[in-house]
C-alpha cells in the first residue's frame, strides 16, 4: 500500500483518507461492541492515515510534485 500511495493524485489521496478514517471509526466501534478477528487492523489503519496525511502535507509544502501519468 505504501508504494501505491505515491502514485495517487491529491484528490485520490483525500478520498482514500476519508475512506480510511471511516473504516477506522467502524473498527473502533466493533472493538467496543464485540471481539474483532484482526486486532491489529486499527493500528494499520492509523499508520495508513498518517502516511496519507504526510503525503498531503508534502504536496502542500512543495516538497513533492505530482507525477504525470
């Protein structure tokens, strides 16, 4: 997933960020209500969100430029 994030546009990154946040919210809710089959999933989602936010910030600061496809 790390390598794929580098290839996404800013709009795709923002969409992926919203999806990951929603999935994390659902995962946290599942954990409070019942047992989850993969307890590490919430941690993985948090790391993915952090990676996406880092990429978006790099674009904002101009440290990273969009690659043409």
